[in-house]
C-alpha cells in the first residue's frame, strides 16, 4: 500500500503554527500526512516575551498549548529538539529520534545574536523564549528584594538594556510600568531605580519615522528611562556594559541584551548557504536549489525585489509566509503552479507601555492611546486567527485604558 506524502513542519512559532493550521484546512487526510515538530508542547507569543520579562503579564498568558489549536488526530505532534536536516536522505535528525520527509517546512525561529561582543553570552540575559523571559522577571524582582534587605548598592536597582531596536524599546516601555510598582512593593525611592537603554546607532529605533522616534523617546524619558545613543558596547562584564571609546563602565544589577537575532543554528549545521545567519529563499519561499524544502519566518530572508533588500522579519511577515507556504505545498501535491510571496504591509506599532504606543497603520501615524488600542487589536487578531473566539476569550488582551 502506497504511503501518503509526508509534510514535516519544524517549529511551532508564528510561521509554523499558521502553516500547519492552513494545511489542515486545505488538504484532505488522504492527500498528505502532516507532522509538526516542536521542542515544547506549547506555542508562545514571541512578540509578548518582553512583557513576560518585565513582569507586566503572566507567562501563561503568552503560552498556548499546541494540542488546543492543532488536532492531534489530524496532525502528528512530536515534541523534540531538531539537531540537523539531512537533505540528501530527506531525513530530520532529532535529539531522541529521526524522521523522514517528502516535503519540509523549516520555521525554527531565531536565536540571539551578540555580534561577538565580549562577555555578552556569559553575563547578559536574553529575551529568547518563555523560560529566559521568566528568568529575567524573577531576577529583577530578586534584586529589588535583596536591596530592600541590605540597601547597600544602588546599582542593584539599575536595569541595563542593550539594543534600542523594536524589542529593546518595547521592553523598557514595560519596565517603565513595572519598576514604580516594584519600588512601591519594596518601599524603595523611585529615583534610586534606573532603566538605561544603550544603542550603538545614532538614534533608537533605526528605520522608524523620525516623528515616531521622537515621540517614543520623549514618552519614555518622562517615565524615567535614560538613553545612551551612539554608544557602542565594547564588552559586557558581571558589573555591566563597557561603553564607548573611553571604555566607560555602566554598572547594573540586571543586564539584558536585545540587540540582535539570527536564524536558528540548525540551518548552518545542515549545510544551507547563509547570509547573516539566514537563508535567502526564492520568491516561492523554497530554499535555493531545493524542490521540496520551504524556509520561512525568522530563518528566511525574503527579498523585496523592488527595493533590492529583504522584507522586515516581523510576526506579520511570518504569518503571511505561512499562507504562501501552505498554498504552494498544496500546489506541489496537486501538480499546480506555485505562487511568489507578496508582502502586504499593514504597518507597525511599537508598544511603549500599557496605555502608550506609536506606529504606522495603513500609512497613518498613530500616537498614544489610539496607537496602544491598535497594538492590542493587532495582538488579538493573531489570537483570533489562530484559535477563533474560544482562544480569544481565553488568551486575548483586554487591558484597561
């Protein structure tokens, strides 16, 4: 008896979850066996991790059980770590087993990139997953609790954030909400607790409109965030960052690096040609020279041919990758023509805390509470797309304004 073709999806992030969900709907059971491989038995909202790290939301709100979304009777779920992809043998090597495939979707997400800064891997925390984000939250609270007991070193209350990009700025926005509450809880003078953001570029949020950047900076400074722009981090030590040409030491009790990510290291181990840690895919999202391997999400550079550069690697783009990827897998199975990815840019909104944000939506600039409301709409839209009204009622954001 001839076996159905096997589609293996590696990774249950935004791109992997949405691809799997769409394949479930688009393909009949007899057309293909679908397998989803993920390290954990849950999917998490990567774009909410900064809130988990700051302690402004509970980690369980950002976590969704995969079996609540993907029917285990329709999709084979394997919870294991991916070690390597053997393309010659069409085989995936897992930590505890091996798996053959006919079609492969690589959506393994990102890993933190420290750009070789000395000591960063050893001494800084990373906002990388649920566990690492929880660790940051617990460490910050521990520093405040310890200071309450000893009161000896004010540097304990300093939170140092390396990187003034999207994640770094959203994180300090949440810290601006959380730190006053921690000061109140532990009866600490708010002026003693510092939040410092260090960015090597001349300005935070490179690539954002200057009006939006100015608004974000002003809003955060009013709430106690300090910025060091044009300040290259030379090294990271147990005590803090060594910054600038004069090697100034900025001391802190908590050091968090948010300055860069790269594609999953499995790509390099598996012999894919990489550009800055990712694979530059074809227009149809297949890896160059591969008929049956798609690479999507944070593992892929998808080129904007008009501008000659990749589309931004956002959650919005990853979800759109999923649509094209699922459509093209169906087309391959049915001997139909494949489509090229077309990015529909709906805009970008950066949160600056519970009731503040800024960004561009459909070409219009938004600031303050309207932007914060739109950010919540964007977050809730994904929840609804993934799991419908039931998941929205369970995990959606209903923060008061």
